């Protein structure tokens, strides 16, 4: 099947089974392509991977339901013409080879795929039709570790979620890492598979380690746990926020200036935090201790079969 391809860098894909989304497009970034294809025609939307500078092969074929023009304001307040488009999902699909025609990308070998039916041999969770916002991992005992990822239905705006009990399959720290990595994979690729989960875990834990090193080195407790996928809720970051606020308010009450109050609060917070968590100041070791002891994360690479079992414990999508 021949079709033009429109890359999207924000992970927003419509629900494949007839779901709709309405988006704003600048003419130079997708708007002209939609006009060229036209209302009633189909186009293939695929995630553009910014970090890899490449196009993910699996996306959603959409029908262009409507197109209209509007005027929007940019960051400086200047008015710019934009194109609004309503798109309807027709189904998941993938491309095998890419071609170019001028500034456009297309493929001559696009095919529909039924990811739900393929779950036994190709486990996956779909990010199409919803936007993951966060998650949480609970621990009752080693056999009872529920993991929840929640987000927003792109069509209705309602909060929805997916949940799986990973007890008996992975440890608590691994489950917490998986929670964050699923969010990252769904946002980046629009699909969480064993491969995208491993890729997301590598990037997520690398950024968490960097946040530990940066915060300790520069005495900045507020950057602990910040990654491209959001802020990580864990004992270390929660205590950091509590101590920082407590110290800052105390310094203000004693008459210190804002700058002095913040500087002293940061130093006091990092000192108390590393002491409470038993984290050494030795470079290298402090990062690993901060990741596992402080943030309850474990970046140990597991067998591929384990990741497949993890994914299969989640529903394919939040709609049952």
C-alpha cells in the first residue's frame, strides 16, 4: 500500500479503532502535507524519534475528516496562520522501506497490523488515543506489586489508566523503573514493546543517575529525579522537597534575604538528605546509591522474556 507519511514528535496518535483527535499544524510542519492529501483521504502518522533522529516504523493510518484555517499567536504575541485538522484513526500499521518526494516521505509497502491479535508472540501496549501523564508503584509483598500508569483520553479528556500486578516477576525497584519506562516508551514510540521498554529503561535510568550526580555536585536538591519523562516520585525526591521547603521558610523567618535563604536551604537539605539516606560523597558510588537506595530504582537488565511477560500483564490499551 502506497501512502504519504507525516512524522509527529509529540507522541500524539489517535485511537486506531475510529478514535479522533484535533490538532493544530503550522503550514511548514505538516499543514501543507495535510492540504495536499486532502479531506477524506488517508495518511500514515508515525512517531519521529528526536533522540535517534529517525522514524519509528509503527504508527496509525488516519483519515482526514476536516481541515480549516485559524489564526494563532506565537510566543512573542505575533499572529500566525495555522491549519486545524480533525483526524480519525483507521488502524495500526507499519512501513518497511522509506522513499522521499521533494520534502515529503512516503512508503510503497505499508501494511495494516493487528497488534491485539499479535500479543502472544509480539507483546505490546498501545499509546495511541491517550496521553500518559504519570504512574505509581505499590508494594504489599513480593507477590503483590501493582503498577499503574495513568493519563488522559485524547478524545474525551477523561482520565484513564492501565494496571498490572508485577509481583513474583520482578522486584520492587525493578517494577518502579518499569513504571517510568513504560510512560517514556508510550510517549516516545506510541507503543511499548519489549524492545522499546529496554530502550526507555536505559535512557530513563541514565537521566536519573545524571540528576543525582548533578544535584550533589552543584547542591541543587530540586533537580533530583527530573528526567525527560517527568518528575520521579520516590523517598529521596520527596524528602528533598520537604527539607528544602522547611529550611527555606525557616531562613526567611529569621530575616535572611531570598537568595541567602535558598542557598543555605539547599546546602542544609543535601547534607541532611545524604545523611538520612546513607549516601556517600564518593563520586561514582553516590550515583548508584542514590538510584537504588534513594530513588528505589534498579537498572539491572533482565532477560527479554521477562520484559515480554511484564508487558503481557498489562492490558493492550486503557479501554478494556
